[in-house]
């Protein structure tokens, strides 16, 4: 598929145009320069052409190990995957020295470059910028508005000579949808990947979200898994902002790994960009199937870790805990004792949550972590026959009957598994409103123990059985 990379200095509107081409709000958009730091990719379209689009970080004239320098390295890495480049400048600000610097660099590259002057809502202002843009030596500039969708036909015609001849056309309604976007706010909600299916489909990728507090090594872990510097890392907390999805294969299965922004306590999140990043992380958990929660081995399961874990469990995801930076721990026996104690006391709602000590920086135990995740995924998809469940229910009731109601039995009538992912059971009883929470836990713990479903969430829905004489 034809791949188009969007590049330019910070805050020229690359992410806004990326969202328009993708037809979804995938990238975080804000007026603050430098919001995008890692390059992200998605399938999209331009009228009757399917495209693969790459949104890159703002180009900075920085070659050191600063955040800006690492952003530039990420952008240069992304361009290796592109068939053509759309170089964007800000029509309101005109051509800047930084634009001239990178235009000179682009003229030396081998890939085709299209020059776009964005934010062209004000015709008088953009005409001045258009005149200056001719001096960049990249051919005739195109005036566009990524926000309002103007200038898209001109981009289409400029890219046409570079489209592959056998490129398949998309459905006609996509053309209609593209033209009907009056404003970027009309696009769909953020949707980086499809919602999970009810049954496991070997052809569909397993979605793994990597989450945790800031600076625990989430991005380093993703890079260690794919064995590439795919996302930006560093000692600074809060480098990752967008949830970055990366396709990957392991043990003959397709995976979609999602690196997320660090999640701090809600009271500490004041910056609107950080707030959007945290919302993106929460959404990644909801849409994932396996969630790897990375914790710091030198600060095991702090309060914020526990809150994140509880949210993952409430969402019903398969949780695996990665105890990172294990190579830096001095007293490992004490650390393991603390981990066992906190999991037993603070995460008591699910026993035997799988965990693995790792060093993402050194690549240690990464495969063991992934194998634990796949084991949890298998349990998460487990299905139990109804006949066996009802024989089991009779045994559980005979061993420990439900409390009496005004001297009468509260009969357990019937149980069945209504869905997987996570395993969810429906229990019909005479008086569901009078069934104590302790007795529900008794049933759920019995299911875990007797059917060997450790470490994954289980849901029990209690329903009222119909009265045949009513």
C-alpha cells in the first residue's frame, strides 16, 4: 500500500491532517507545539485511494540526546517507510528559518516531496506564505486547511504520479464521507484498533496494552519486545503522549502492542495534554485483551500501581504484572516478599495474578513475560459446559447452602457461562436481592479453584428465577 509521511516543524497541523486522512481522531491535537513525539501510523484514504499514513514529530534542528534530538531521530526513522512525503508549513507564520533548513535537507533526499501551506483559512495571509514557499525549491506549494478539509483535491493530484498502478480503490461511500467533513470535530471518536471480538479469532491480532506509572519503563519494554527503537525513551518522565500501536508477530500469532502514556494520580494531572494522554491510556486498557502493567522493582505496587491494576480488573482485562528494573534490586528476597504480600492483601479480589521479573533495558525475561500473558489470554477465553456447571452448583449448594430467608431456602436454580473474555456466569436464584456478597464470593472462588481459572477476572450475574405459578 502507498505510504505517505507527514512532516514539518512543530504545530503546523500534521496530526490534524493525519486524523482527517485516517477518518478518525487517532492523534492527540492541541495548540501547544511538540505534542506528537513518536511517529504513529494508520490506514486511511484520500478520495478513491487507500493509503498508509505516518504522523511524525515536529522537526527540530537538534542533533543531541535531548527530547528534541530524539524526536528528530524518530522522524528520520519513520521516513524510511515512506513512498512520498508531505512537507507542511504554517500559512499564518509564513516560511521560517527552520522551514528553510529542512527544505534544504529534503531536496537532498530521494523520495518525492509535496509542499503544503496549511492553515489557509485566511486567503490574504496564506497568499503571502505561498509566495515565500516558492523559494523553498520544492515545487509549487498547495494551500490547504487540515482543519476544514480544503485543498485535498490538489494534494490528490500532486500525489497521483506516485500512486502504484495496481492500488485498489476503496468503497465509494468513503469518498462521500471524506468530502462531508466540514470540521475535524466531525470525525469519529479516537479508535486506534477494533473493539475486541467475543470469540478468539487466530487471524485477528491479539491486542496488548502496556501501562503503568510514568518512568517505569513502558516504552523501553515495547522496544525490547519488537527489538527496535520504535518509540522514544529517556530518563525524563512523561515522554510518551499518544498511545502508539505497533504490529508484531510472536509464536505464529499476530499482535498489536500499544505503548501508553504514564498514568499519575488524577489530582496531579493539571496539564490538558497530559489529561488527554491519560484518557488515551484508559481507552487503550478498555480496548486491549491483555494488559501488561509495568511496575518499578524498587517501588513495588505503590498506591497508584494498585489503582491502575484495579481499573484493569474492573474492565475485565487479562492482567500481567511486569516487575521491571529487576537488575537494579539489591535485596531480591525482600522485594519478592513485598510483592507477594501486597498482591495478597491489596489485590485480593483476584488470586494468583501472573507476574514476571524483567529488565526491559537489558532485554531479560521478555519472552517469559509474553508467555505468561498468553497463558492468561487462554484462561480469559476459557469456556465451561453448562451441564458440568450445574452438577458443580449442586455440590457447592449441598456443602454450603445460601442463608435462609424468613426460614425458607434461597434456592440456587441454574448456572451457565454467558460469555468469555472475561469468563462471565449467570446464576438464577429464588431471591437474588437476598443473596449476600460473601456467598457470591464463595461461588466465584469455587469456580476459580475447581475449574482452574486463576489470575483473570470472573464476573457473576445473579438473576431471579421465574415463578412457574405466577
